[in-house]
């Protein structure tokens, strides 16, 4: 399970609105809020970042994983199959996000019902702001993955949920924006001590900037996450606030950003915090990237991707790097010696790997997961300017050249949106941002179909259409009550 605080925090998730004898003091509420953060932890053999690996990175042109037998969930997702509504991953994503929302709603309801039991009113408001931040965070992922989803802004029973249909994407965004604005106005810019890692006002500004950027993208799908709202200036203003806070800066050494001994460095605006050491608070997401064969040799425990389902870094991505790019070595593992002494032609991410920091098992990695980096903030600013927000070409070029300089590369000029997206692709490889980048810029159809034509030697990948922009509603949700939800177009 995941902690937003230190090792000694009790993370037992309190999620039952009728919990007798609870929610009677500040400590109870703090434990309950921590239970919302715990939704990011390991559940059903995956943590929340693992879902990003399968739903976003494996969907993009960064990963080529058609599968030899095609039986793994990420194979079907990589191949854009239309029969994926029954996949365990699709079901798990829906359940995990709505469970997190339910936990947030429980806290929010109890803050109203037990008003006054928290003696410090500022602390009560902070708990409310944290719960709303996390609810917005989950709903933003849901709207990107599924489009229209039901809105639950208070705790509901399973029976009550059967009368609540899917709301429009615009209505879901209204809740997301309202929640994030409350978080911005009521959370501190930073924390210290045991509270380090909790949501901050600057993290809320960063997520809201992403919301505005995504809403502003071209509307390629009638129920997709992009609404052509042209809110690039609103996003830029929020990004400039983060930059102007002077609390963050680009790290001098790219590899140091992901160093297990350098967590919370100057790059990190907000991350999901994991604590290894066999106490049940470690993470799983590094295991999503590496080969099972490599793990047998290099790790003290089994795990990783089996031979029929390896998540190979695409040749298209690898070939996009310029010679001498200093990000290649700390981002990828290219080939290893197998247990029989033979050379294995493997290509996978090892950006988040450190074999000396392996925990007790494959679910026990201690590295925090970076949700929002300062370099991302800067490059999103460049994107806003290129999309018409205030600024000029030299600002865009300066941002891109700062990133390139750290990577040991020469300067460029007259950066276009297409060039910026390729620079982002290399900078954030393995950080599960590529699919979102392609969707919100409207490049997803052309880029992915060109990639499939050039990369897919297996012939298993289907062509990408507008329907591919979002996922199907899980079949088990359709089966609960016939007619409550309609399946997204293009899926069986």
C-alpha cells in the first residue's frame, strides 16, 4: 500500500460511511485521508502506476508488445483489439479509481456530518482539500480512459449506484476543476516532516494545467477527453505560478532524478510515495518493465514480464535518440547475458531500476513514482505558447534547449509542436506520458498508424481509429444493470 507520509503512519483505509466509533477526532480523519492515498498502492497484483504502464505506455508507440501468444492484457491493449472489455486490467482500473473516489467521498461526507470534532478548522479544511484533490485526480484519469463516467460526489451504496448513469465529459470536468480549484486555494505549497508527499497547492495547479491542456485538444471522439476549449492561457498561468514559486528546478544530472537515494529532489513537483523494506508499503511498477529472465539472474526474487509477453521498447523510440544522448543509458537496458550464458536481445526500460535496492519481493520497490516533474512543467509551458498562449518562440526554444543541454545535445531553433512532442517523448520515456501527449495534441491517429505500419512485423496490431482514443466500459459494469451504461463505440 502507498503512503503519502512516513513509515509510522497507520494506513488502514477507512472507507465505510457507517463506521461506528470512527471520525471522532483529527487523528481519525488523518488516518482516513491516508486511506485515500492508499488507493495508489498494490491491489490485485498491481499498484496504480502499473496501470499507467499498461493503459498508457503500452498503448503508445514507445512500447511494442504484440505478444507471441497474445494472452497478456497488455498484448491486447498494445494491439488495439476491440474485444478488451472483459480484460482484468480494464475491470481493475475501473474498480481501483472508483474505490479511491468512494474513499474520498466518505471523508468529505464525514467532515460535514462530524463538523467540529476537528478542533483546528485549518486542519479540517486541509483534509477537505486533500480529499477533493485526490477525487479530481482519479476522475481525470477516468475521463481520459473511459470518456463519460458516472459522477459520485457523495458516498452511495451499491443499490443507489444502480440509478446513476454516465455523465458527459464536460460535466465530469466541471467536478474536476471545482475540486482542484478548492485544493489550490486551501492546500499549502509544501510540507515538511511526516507530511511530506501529501498533495500541495502547486501539485493541484500542475494537474489543473494538464486538465486545461487536455480539454483544449481537438475533439476527435464525441465522448473523448478533448473538447476543443482553447484554455491554453489558463494552463499557462498555472504553470507560471509553479515556476514562479522558485521551489523547483531542473536537476543537473538526468539520472539523479530517479535515484533511490535522491527522492524528493528539485525536479519533483508531486510523486506517489512508496516505502520498501517488507512493511507492506512498497511499490510494484518497476516490475512492470523488466524481463522475467533478467530478473532470475539479477534479483533475489521472481517476477517481471514472461517471454510471451515482454514489453519491448520500440525500435521507433530507440532510433529517435541522437548519438551521444545522455538519457539513453539510464533509461534503457539493451541486451543481457542469460542464465545459460547466451546473449538475450532484450530492450526494456530500467529507468526505475536499482538491483541493490530490491526489497523483499517484486511488490516491494521503495522508489517513489514521479507524477509531475519540473521539466514537464517547463515543456507544458512551451506547449501552451505554441498553441497560442502568451509568449514567444525564443521562450519555447530556450526551454527545449535547456532539456537538450542536460542530455548533452546541441541547440535547436524554431521548435514546432511536432518537434516538442518528440523532445517530450525522449525526455519522459517510461514515465507513461506519451499516449496522453498524442491524444491531447490530436496527433494520435496519424502518429500511431504510421508507427504500426513501420514497426509491427507481427501483423497483430489493428489500425488506430477515433474509437481507440478511449477504452471500453468494463463488461461486468454493463452486466450489473442492463441499459444503465452503453458501451463506447467500436468495442464488442
